[in-house]
């Protein structure tokens, strides 16, 4: 009997997912539990210091014009993560095995050992730059204090948007997305909107940095998603 009670209590415990603000990720869009949408853009960097004075002034001017053209908020996020070198090392191991020239095989093995040691000692970090584009429908802004308090007290409640409403909101979000992409391109930056797979990997690594470093996430078709509603 005690074991059965323990099992029942364990089943009643809320999943970690219930405490996350994300309700769903689909069609390259993050749907939050309050009904708002988010798109995420991965943006390249540029070495501003190496640009000439005229180039620097042009970039600054483009950036000022970009910010002045916005009539909605955006969020700029910089993430620092340990460099994931495993795929590259696996590629080097494969090249080493397939190498027919003995001298080149030895050199490949030495280079692989050097990279492994360098990463282990140096704890090399990599930076990624993201721009988050939100869409907050007007009816969400008119929610009462008690409605918002209810959502805060019951994080498991998920607002599942109807398909038609989702498409309408996604169209509005896409308009903002295209505007942001145009502004970033004008500054000679490469900007790529994240698709569903990339978004899941991003949030997986954000909420599980240590686990994500050692265990990469598989394709979304192979992921079993539990319904928490």
C-alpha cells in the first residue's frame, strides 16, 4: 500500500514543462502560455574595429535608422556557450581511419589530439546573437489583473490557439519578421529565422546547458512530447 501511494503521488507531481512559459513550438513560431508569439532570428557578427571610419559611420547610421523604424519592441540576446567540438573531432577520427597515406594519417591524429587538449584546457567559448521578435495581440493586453494572476498561479494552463487564429497572428508576426530581416541585412549582417527544429534545440540548450553539451537533441520527429494540459 505505501508503495502504491508513493507512485500515485509521483504521478501527480507536475512536469518541469508546466513551469516553462512555452506552450508550444510549431511552424517556426514559439507560442507562449499567455497567447503571445515569438520568432527568433540568428544573426551573424561583424568586426566593427577592423572597419574603416566611413564604414563604421555607415553601420552606425544604418543601425540608428533601423531602431527608429521600429514601432514594436524587440529583444537582443547574446549567448555564450562552451564550444561543442565533438562533431568536428568525430569527423577528424573518420578522416584518420580513411587516410591511406601513413604520414597524413599520423599528422591528422596529432592534430586531433592537439584540438582535444586545447579545448579541454582552454574551455573555449562561442557566442551567438539572437533577435527575438514578439507579437502580442490586443486582446491579451486587456486581460484583467485576476486573469493574469490565475495564469501565474496555475502555470500548467496552456492556451491552445485555434488554427485559424494562429495563422492570423502568425501573418502579423511574419510582417514584423520581414521588417527586422530587412533592417539587419542593411547593416551587412546575415540573419536567419530559426525553424521549429532549431528553436527546440535552442530552448533545450538554454534550459539544460550541461545536459545539452553532452547529449545532443535528435530530430523532432523522433522526440516524444507529453501532453501537459
